[in-house]
C-alpha cells in the first residue's frame, strides 16, 4: 500500500503518470488507494482551466469581429481581413467544441460574454490604434446565433456609423 507521502511525491514527479494511476485505481474500485483530496483539487483546476480557455477564445473572437466591423481604413481592412477571418473561424471552432461538450458552460454563456466583450474591446482598440477614433458599442452588437455561426462576418461600418 502506498503512503500519502509517496502519492504526493508521485504527483509532483510525474503528473501524467499519477493521473493515469489514479484513473486505473478508480476503475479497479480501490478507494483506499485513491488520493481523494488531490483528485478533487485536480478536477477543480481542470474545470477552471476550461472556463479560462472558453473566456480566452471568446475574447479573441469578439476582438476579431470588432476589427472586421470597425476597421476604418478600407486598405487596411483588405490587407488584414483574410487573417482576421481565419483567426475568428479558429476561435469559433474551439468555442463551439467547448460549448458542445458542456451543458454547464452553455448555461453560463451570457456570463462569459459579459466578461469577454469589454476585454475584446480593449484588444481591438489597441490593434486598430489611431485609425479608429470611435467607441465600440457597450454590449456585443451580434446575436447569440451570429456569434458561433461560421458563415457570419460583420459588415464593415463606415466612419459615420453606418454599414457599408
């Protein structure tokens, strides 16, 4: 039987092997060998990493949507539009995968949106720099159906605030 110190040492020395060993122990239904506190801690950390991953992808998605919609320079938009759309599509796929795999995350989507959007405004504002002198809308200007839609790309807004 392994001691608690051996468990901690194994976890610190080879985390991957420790995870596989704990999974095997659970499958064999050997509760006396499971490091319950450490397993619970790791599960909580994995859930937190997943939340952070979704938030990070949503921030990037919103930043690219904002840049596509509010880039005031037609030449700059033409030069960068393809790359923005590629990145936007990549982040959409990752967001959709995370939401498809987790009802709990889907249920928190509005919370993630409200946290990611202001951060995205900051990122987009930095990227657009002096070319964009306006302010972004206070709330995301896209519907919840448009955000995950691979075929949706916003129409550029002219400097007078109207769509082109």
